């Protein structure tokens, strides 16, 4: 599929949102649109896979199969291959057709049918390997919610509109690369994030930032065993890593239930097999779900300066993630709690890249103690990359990327990059965005460990020690621009000349006023 065709698909899908704009709030219709796209995807995958199984049979169109033994055989194979099962009567096209029925002779009410289908998709996985990946996956699609209509009829009208619009879009699953529809889904997530304001950071990291993180953690590799994101949101960061190298396993954890469901859908839509991903729903700091595993790549965009229990939970003082550092992260700033959690889960041959607010670089007290230990005792910090302000949805604060390795090639230096200057981004509406060339410059500088005037600097560990392990970027990357020298003698001469000119002009005006027999204005 060409880029033009891809853009057409994206615009077709976004057209559904425009269809509902003004009728339902964006936060509400987001979950319905993304959920129904996912249902259509599952339906088309089921249809195509079943038709492959039916080759050579008397009935080769799955939609027309009624034989119970045939259906049972297809169900068994589908649960092994796809992880779920849809009956012919549960296919998206069938439900959409009923919603488009002639209401003069038959009902077009599909809400009950749709609820039954979505419930059956989840039930079909019970007792199978994919149960955790589909459990309560459609819970945010509340078809009885008054948010989409005050009466059942009004809700049915809205749902029928969405399904009819989607039914006219050909996903071309047989003809296109698996990432095309997944990328279109990501496009929708990004569009919703752009309009969601403060809450958007919960589920989406801007694509160019994701690209930087992904390229950093895959440096020098063509294949990695596992990638992990402890605050995975919609899963976009995990999937971005797979665009750089081949990834065998994806692991993530997400506290927000709606976003957790979105991450699982996103994985499946990108054709990641249910055996290849393990996304958990829990508080990462309180209840880490992958604590015994170590990962070759770790990426994250944790919530900035979130609150956590800290020393109010006595178990944290002996928790192996935090205990060796002598201090716990402050209760009102969990940045170092997330950071140490990730360091703990990083494999010896792995690379970790995470977005943090600038305060992490220089705040003192407990955070200063932790920062010094990471650098002086462990020597895990590899690089700091300052990003422009206002590139994340929902916050305008400047941020940076911290890169960690447990086995560093250049273990006596730390690279500092200041990519926040005006020349290193573009402005689009109210947001600042990183362009392709900006991303390329960051990655090339990181990988080559290049010192560039007013952009990057390779600092020694001794320099960090001299600065009391304060990592504030301006201490290392000098971006100061000298102002032009002012010649005070020339300024004085200019002022005298101006005064003389003013006096001359006043005399001329006074002469004209006398000739006109009017009062002078001064």
C-alpha cells in the first residue's frame, strides 16, 4: 500500500470522528470508535482465516457455513491461531447489515446483538492461552451509556452510523502489510490525544519522541529478545521499537484500565500474536507484574512528578528495586521511583531510555542522593538529551531523555545533548514538534558520541563530581550567545546629534507658526 493509500485510510477512519463531532464529546466517542474498529478487524481476520481453512470444502465462504462440525473445527483452529472465535452470524458485516435494515418491514435495533457478540469474543477465549489478552477487553464500550444517547433508540442510531461508516471501509487485510491498519489506528490515537488536553499524556507519546527512544534502545542491534514499558499507555512506544528491529516479546504494565484495554487492542491490531505480548493492569510501583524478568530494551514516558506512597509504605525500604540507594523518592515526586524500577528490570546487555522532567537532573535531598549513587557507585547513566518545551500533549514543561546502560562502552564519560534550541524544532499550531532532521541529529549525535558546539558535550565523571552530580544541561552544554558590543562613545555622540536635530526642527516649526500667526506647540 502506498503512502497515499495509507493517508486515505487514515482520513476515512478519522471521518467517523467528524461524523459524530458535536453529538458526543471527544473523550466519549474515542472509545467507541476505536473499539468498533477493533471489532471489525477481529471480524475480518476471522473471516479470512476461516476461508483459508475452508479451501477445498463444499462451502468455501465462511459467512455461509452452518454445519456444526465444521464450525467446531474452525473454532478450535481459530483459538489456537487467532486467540478468539467469531461465528458467521457474529461477523461485523452481518451486524452492520442488520443496522442498515429497512425499518418499515424489520427492526434495525442492533444494540443487544452487538453486546452479545462482544461478550462472546471474550467468552470464547476462557480457558485458553489468550484469555488474559481478551478478558474484559470491550468493557469501555458501554452500549447502554446515556453519553451516546438519552434513549435506546438514540443510542442505536449513533452506533448504526459508526458501523455503517466503518462497513464501507475496506481494510484490505489480505493485501497490505500488517502495520498499515495498525499505523492508521495509531494515527487516530494521536488525533484523539491532540484534542484531549491534559489527560492525553496518559495514553500517548508523540511519534517523534517515541522514535528517538526506540532508536536509542536498539542502537547496534538488529533483533532483541524483549522490550518493556512499565507505564505503557496505548502501547505505542513498545510497537515503535518493533519498527526499528525485530522484537520477540513485548511486556508492559498500565494502571489506567481504559488505556490498558487500548494497549491490548493496539498490539493485536499490529498483528502481534497473543503469545508474544504480556500487558498487565496494575500499579507498577505498588504491584510490579514482571519483577522477576530482565529486559534487553526498556522505554517509558512515566507520569511526571506523580505522587506515590514512598516511605509511607514500609515495604519499599527493603524492596530490592530501591533499597541500595539509601533514600526513597519523595512522596510527591515519583520520578526516581519509576526510574529505579526500570533500572532494576534492565538486562546487563540492555539499554534503557525514559522521558523525565528537568527537575530530575538537579533536585537535591533524596533525589540528589539517588542520582549520585546511580552515577558514582553504579556508573549506569550514559546520556542526557534535552528536548524542546511544549512537545507533549497536556503539558508545556521542558523535558529530557535519560539513557542508562549497565555495561557501558564509554564508561568514563556522559553525553549531554541540548536539542531544545529554536533551530531544533518546528511550531505546529500550539505545539512544538520535532522534525525528521531534528530526530536524525539527536540519534547521530548519541550514537557517534559527538561534541558539537552549542549542541552537545561529552563530560567526564570528574566534571560531574565537581558539579556535585548536578546534571542540569546548561552546566555542560554552553548555548550562550554573545551580544553585540555597544560603543558607548558612539551612543553619546548619536544622542548629541539627535538633540541638535530636534532643536533645529523646533526652530523651523516655530518660524512656520509665526508666519501663520498661530501658537507654537511647545
